[in-house]
């Protein structure tokens, strides 16, 4: 199984693809070593901030385990559009409109495809040195 891992630091993102089962069983909020992701990230300490599965369901830190679950959400994490009264049936509560949505648990499993993370402690190599360099665009006149 392959995980697509996004490691962000200071507004920049390092992207890696990892084959293996070293990350299976870790949870959102856990801190891992950067060497599990890539040899370039040796010495880095990385915190897992979120996941997404093969169907696009987000992983929520409040839902325990690796399974899918239907939870009642308000606007915010896991739901980016405010529920409207027409269409899907929202639940009216004293805290406003909420909507039942399907989410994945906080544990990384074989169904997880994408893992989002952030740098807690930087290693020997600077983070901006790990990013791919933008090649200088050669100025060529465009022919009309």
C-alpha cells in the first residue's frame, strides 16, 4: 500500500510517497520520526495532523479506530459548507444547524491514502533545501 504524505513547514509543503506498513496503527496527533517517511527527513520530528481515505472521507481525531462512522457535525472540521434547510435534512439544535456525515476514524489503516503532517523539530538539512527547485524559465519570444 502506498501513502501520499504531505509535510508542511512555514507555508511550504514537501510531498513524498511511501510504500510499506510502518505508519499503519499510528493516529492523528502522534509524533513520528522523519526517517519513516524519507531519508531526506532524518532527524525531523513530524506530527500527523490529518488523513484522507481512498473514497475521500476525512479522518477526524475525535472518532476512535480506523473504521467509517456517521457523526453529527457542525460547520468546521470535516464539513466545509454550512448546511442548508433544503436538500439533505439537517438537525436543528440549540447550537445551530448540524448535519450527519460519514468520516473515517483517527487511526491510519490500509484504507488510508493521504496523510497530512507538520514539522515539529527540524533536522540536519534545512526544510527549504528539501523542496524541488524551480527552474529558471528561459525567456523565449512567443510567435503570434
